[in-house]
């Protein structure tokens, strides 16, 4: 950031962290903040340009190319991780496009995430549950201690009351000294609407009665097609609750997972709503390559028209849902 002369200082920005819900919250902040608003999010589902948008629109290829050329003059791109390169591209693009606001979604954790190099005027933590435990810790409290380090001294930091109530979290926040504001949450299931409306006290946004959902999240495409890019235990539990409202009878599932997921946990969570669980091949780098229980069956993308002759739920992984959407671009 210093070598680029701190381009992120050119506009007001917000950092959004959390295990679940941060993509949805960031998306709604982008839609509701005034003026020209940039959004940096990850991963992308269909097109890499989803990661850097302005007011919900793709940025012109020329702008990407010019930002990359500028970066390459200042920093050797080979010294950066993929995520770091995307973040630096975003901060430069937003500066060059003269955004009024930008919303940055944390990639992983908080303390050591590249987004934490920014200087936000407000930080929000949507939810904390067990995910990426080999990296972040094996308890909610341990993970929370990593995620709350996006907080800044004297700046508003909004987080769930259930997370703030951990003694170690309170101790750490006393050291950081942010302006702490909590909201009543539902524990392991994220409550994005309550979180968003709490932010109305600190940002120039209006309260909402319902949140808009980004691509791939809780999409009821038709009476026969439901899509949700949930990708961890808390997300899968949320998918079950959502589907039960819209399709109370058992449904065929088309699914695959990411490499670090617990397949037994996935099958157990969905067993009561799944009439038939069909695993389709995942053509993505982080696809799960372990053993599936005998209760599932394996299909092929060539069989999709037959598989979708009855209602289906597509879920299990952000990457898998992205692959499904690429094969059905009209959705």
C-alpha cells in the first residue's frame, strides 16, 4: 500500500468480516451507500470481474489492464499471492474511478488477511462459526479472536452480542479500543438483516425490511430449482432452514464440496430434506477428493436434463455452485 502511495485513502471505505453472511452484507452496503460505490469480494462464482465492481457493474477491461500495468511498475506481481494481487488491483481501480465509498470483504480470518492493511472508518463482523479450523482455530472463541482484529482504535466496530460476550474477546477489544456496538444475533445462524440495520446508525444508509442477495445465494429460480452457495456447517444449516420454508417436502440434491470440508457432517445436516443426493464432478482446483458415504450416488453433467426433471437443490460449495451457474448462464 505504501509503495502505491496509499490509494485507499482517496475514498471512504468499510471492512466486512465474518464466517457467514459477509458477502451478503457487503453486497447490500454497496447497493445502499450513496454515490459511486466500489465492492471487493471473493471468491467469484462465474467471472473474475465479480471481484471488483462499481455500483454492481463490471469494471471495463481497460481499467483492469491499466491498474495492473501501474501495479507492475511499483511491485513485482510474482511476490504477491493471488488474493493480494486482486486486493491491490481493487484499491487502485477504485481510486482511478473516483469512487465515493468502497466496501471490502475480508478473505480469510481477519488479523492476517490482506484486507486488514486498509484504513476503514467502520468495521463489521457478521458472524463467527467453525470454519477453516486448521488455520484459524478449533473453537468459535479462538476464531473470533482472529476475526475481531479488523477493529481499529476509535472507529466503530459492530459485532454480534454472542461473540462480544466471550471474556477473551472483551479483553482483546479493550486493548484495541474501538467504538464497540453489538447487535442481538441468533448464535450460529447469521442474522444479516439485523446486522445491516444496526449499521444505519453509523453509515448514510436507510433501514431495510429485506436484504438483496448476491449471485448464488438462496436463489429460488423456479418451483423446481433452488440454489444456495453455502459452504460450511453454519451455512448448510441456514440452507436447510431456508429450503424448508419454500419446499417442505424432501428434494433431490445436486452437490459437491470443497477439499477441506467434512463430508459426513454435510450429509448429516441435509439427510432430513434430501430425497436423493447426487454428487456431480467438480472441475475446480479445491474440489473434495475424499470418500463419500454409500448413501449418495454419483452423476454426470451430461445427465443434468434428466436429473432436473424433478425439483432440485444445488448446494455444497461456492465453487460448485459457480460451476453450475457457468453451465446455466441464463439463470
